[in-house]
C-alpha cells in the first residue's frame, strides 16, 4: 500500500497584535507519514509579530482558544 501524500493537518501561527493579544492565521498544511516523520509545507508566513512557533491541528479542528486576559495587579490594588 502506497503512502498517501494528502495533508492530514493544518498549520497555524500566532500573529501578535500587541504583547499579549494575538490572532491565529492559517499558513499551510502538513502530514504524518507511515514512518512517523512529520512533513510540514508552509504557504506563507506573517509579516511582523511572528515568533517562529507553528501549531499543526488535524484538518477541521481549530487552533486552541486564546487564554482570557487577567486583570493587572495594580488595578486590583487600587480598588480597595
């Protein structure tokens, strides 16, 4: 049986808008072959705000949700 070359995963990157805020961008695809080697093919990369991390999610699955922002410690001290 021949190893299929169809992609099994979608590649996403975090594009940082600020120091803590980011959006996920789809940038390519990848697949896992029968030998356990992963092959990634990137179509594009974001300009600015890119740290090099690429997240591969199975096709049809979305990347992880962004963690909610915690209030600044200084703001909570001023409330009392």
